[in-house]
C-alpha cells in the first residue's frame, strides 16, 4: 500500500476487527495475510493504543457515529498497522 508506506499489507485486502469489552482484540484479513491478537487500550476520552502486531508505542483517535468507527493515527511508526487500522470500520 504505497499511500501509507506499508510493505506487508496487500492492496485491496479487507480486514475484520473484533474488540471485546475487556479490551482483548483480534484482526484478520483477506488475501492470505493472516491475523493478529492483542488488545486495544483506552488512553483517554477519544484515544486508544492498538497493541496488535509488532509492539511499539502508538496512539489513535477514535470516533463513533451510528454503526461506523473511525480511527485516525496520531502516532505509529509501524506503517503496516497504519494501513490496516486507519479509516472507517463498519459494524456488522
């Protein structure tokens, strides 16, 4: 994904994110990418750390509107994680 600088995420891959109330989370993708387990941890009223994939300090802003979750990167040095998580997620 050239736009984000990602190297391990195939363009056009579709991802599913599951977050439980206790913060445990998993994400898995199409196109043979596989998935990751970990946590999504609140760091304030509208910020989270996404601890899935390669461990590193990161912060994302989240916003919910109806059945849509929007994640925006504040800081994250792992471009593959940015490619997966930034954007709009639709609840099924």
